[in-house]
C-alpha cells in the first residue's frame, strides 16, 4: 500500500482549503461532494473534508512541514489565518494550527537530533 491522500476535517472547508493551498503553494484541483482537493506534483493529495462536528481535542495525526526560517513561516501562517499554539515552546519545533485548529508542526529543513522525549535543541 501507499499513502495517496491526507484528509483534514473542517466545518467550513473553503477557508481551510484556501489556507492550505496558499501555505503549501498547492492549487485547488477540484471539489467532489464534501471534499476540496489540493494536488501536488508527485500525486499525493491533500483533501479538506466538510464535517458537521467542530474539532474539540488534539489531532491524533498531524503534518510536519520543513522550513529554514521559522519566524518568517510563523508570520505567513498567521497572515493566512492560522495561529501558533501555546504550551509547545520547548522542543525546537513550531506548533501551529490552521483556521479551524488542526495542528501541524514547522520543523527544521536541516538535519537535527531528537532526545528520548522527541525534543530537539534546534534553534531557528
């Protein structure tokens, strides 16, 4: 098997799809039923699925996005309607959320080491 798609739930998928489309520079490729699809060159698809219930707890799975300039990416995420999450200052990763609160991390695009707790001492 291979991963073909990652799906993010949203009560209002249009602004969430617009956020991810701008953030990743992946164009919206189509809409089918409750889904808005973003496509990437290698065929992996990110889908935004309309759901009735709002997000209430931490995601059990999230995306890690690599970047070299954490401060610039944080500003860009916030300008697009996302936000930095509180309580994750230690660890070397930037924990962010999309407009509906779906968590994702910005991680170093350079090699880094992790301790037994999953933290890194990488500093941007």
